[in-house]
C-alpha cells in the first residue's frame, strides 16, 4: 500500500524548446495552486545523477549509446530513490526538467536504440514511477537550433539536425500514445502565449490532481 500523495510533473522537448525558461514560471503557478513544489532535472536530480551529468554532457568524451544508457539509468535510479519518491511521499509536487521520455526520444529515436531494450533496462533499474503529467514543448528542430545558435554546444548538441528530427518524432509518438499524461504546448509562440498554455494545461489537469488527492 502506498501513502504517496504528491504529484510528479515533467517538462519535455528538444533542446531550445524553452524548458529552462518556463520552469520557474510553472513552479510559481503550481505553488499558487497550494502545493509545495520542488524542482529537479535529468540528467541530474539526485546526488549521483548530478555527478554523472557533467560526464554525460562532456563534449570531449566519446560514449556509445550503451554507455549513455548505463549512466542515465544509474543516475535515474538514484534520483528516484533519494529524491523523487521521498518528495512525493511528503505530499509535494516534484517538477522535473526531463525524465524517461527523453531517453525514449534521444537514445531510442535519435540514436535508434531498440525501445524494447530501453524498457528492459528501465525495469532492471526499477524505475517504478512515471510522471502524472508531462508538458511537451513542441518546437520544430530548425527553430530550436536557431534559438540556441550562439551557445557552446555540449556533447548532445553537436548532433545533426536529423538526430533532433528523430528525437522530435519520438516525442510526438509518445504524446500520441499517452494523451492522458501528455499536454502539448505550441512552443513556437511568444513566451506569454506559451505561459498561457501552461496555465491552461494545469487548469485542465487539476481535476485529475485533485481527484488523486481526495
Ligand atoms: N538527454 C538524453 O540524451 N537522454 C536522457 O534520458 C536525458 C537527457 C534525460 C540535457 O541537456 C541533454 O541530455 C539534452 C538531452 C540529453 N541534450 N541535448 N541536446 P540540458 O539539460 O543541459 O539541456 P536541454 O534540456 O537540452 O535544455 P536547453 O538547451 O537549456 O534548452 P531549453 O531549456 O529547452 O531551452 P531554453 O534554454 O529555455 O531556451 C532556449 C532559448 O530560447 C533561450 O535563449 C530562450 O530565451 C529562448 N526562448 C525560450 N522560449 C522562447 C519563446 N517562446 N520564444 C522565443 N524565444 C524563446
């Protein structure tokens, strides 16, 4: 029997879609609904994940997809055990920049690693908790690349535009498969309109959140 009462909310999308920009706003809006909110991210979040993040993103390292997955799932298991589950058990909202959908999109879609083997690894690592609500910031890869053009690219950001097209297609497929969990946001619009969609998404999904509470 679980005593969990909190809610797990994630932000997903290709890089440059605006997740980091809207995360504080979304946290404020959730707080305004009366919840205590903790922010987190992946890769990262837990003590192990944060240590592994710098390795994962290091542009000087050459990692194959299996090595990427082992790093990601070691961090994710630790993040879940030491941070996500305790936060939810305390009745709070855990708002996370990326989670397992990013693995399906990047290592699955982008790198073409078989989904069945990712699912197997996820089971092995005992990733027992999925988000209650996922905001997918949907933005064309060409526009996203334009928005982050000036940045020094990390290891993943050096990939080709086709890689990001495949990742984008994987997010779209995921959102279509799980419409009750995903909330699509048109991230090509100006920021105030993106924020309006996020508010609307929270409003639309509040009955589910309240329902779980009751
Ligand atoms: N990764 C993976 O491969 N597998 C996994 O399982 C997981 C992750 C969990 C994490 O990098 C990398 O790890 C990521 C996937 C991979 N790789 N890539 N590439 P990260 O966490 O460091 O970075 P990110 O998640 O890709 O986020 P980002 O680069 O910071 O992008 P963002 O947060 O989505 O965008 P932003 O920084 O908020 O906005 C980008 C720019 O656009 C910025 O100048 C904003 O001011 C501007 N912006 C934002 N919104 C708008 C609107 N609405 N209009 C105009 N301009 C806007």
